[in-house]
């Protein structure tokens, strides 16, 4: 959260044609962790709660699957397994759709909480209000940016794997560096989008 705040401040200052030093960015970034930390905590807990709830039906079948003495699964157990699997897939689909909507509606939460120095509840409300009336445009930008970043990461990964395979060097470090740079680019794009929306 702290380093994301630094990136948000840097991109925001760049949009204002200012070139702050790292010390100035650190001063601007004071309180970001305190303001936005609870958002990440709540989001992380919600993620693991949904994950646990989604796995519960499958885990309930585990004793039956392990306790089956036959080498072949009974028809009843196979039907229960398929039913639970279908229920899990529907649940994953619904949770993915809802979380995608929430992601688009709150994409500017870091910018709002960092630049406008709002508390986490006010930041959520403000971020939600920023995308009002522009949900599909914001979603489209996010999809295009994600596809572009994914393509760059894959291209760099392929080049690194082919180029470094002959030397047997740790090519994963170069791929991780490319991922770090492209994710930083995503944060900068979010900052530009926020600058246009605010």
C-alpha cells in the first residue's frame, strides 16, 4: 500500500507538471497506509471467506471419497461429486462477476485515498461515485490495459526464456522484473485515468 501510494503521488504530480523528489513524495504519502490499510484488510478477508465458503461443499465430500472401499466410485457418489462441482463453478462465476463489478467501481480507491487523503470509507464512496455513469468505459480501459500488460509480460517472458536458456541463468528474475515494471505502468495508467475523471 505504501509503495502504491508513492506511485500514485508520482503519477499525480507528473500530471500536474511537477517533478517532486523522493523525499517530497514520502512527505505526501504520509498516512496512506493508515487510511487505505483497512480496505486491503477487508478485501483480503472477504476473498479468503469466499474461498473457504466455496470449498466447503467439496470438502464435505472428502470423507466419502476417501472412505470408498471399492476401486470404482459409486454412481450416487459420482452424481453428488458432479453436483457439488457444478455448484462450485456457478458460485465461482457469480463471485467473479460481483468482484469484477466491485473492482471497476473502486478502481480509483488508491488515488482517492492517497491524493485526496480520504479515510477508507470516504475513499470507497468517492471512488464509487467517480465511476458513476462511466462504468463500461472504465471497464473497457481496464480490459485493454490488462491485455496489453499481459501481452508485454508474455513477450518478455518468451524472449527471456529463449535468450537465457542457453546460459542457464535465473531467467525468472528477469520475468519478475518485467512484471514489476508493467504493474508499475498499470498504476501509472490508473493515475492518468483518475486525473481525467476527477
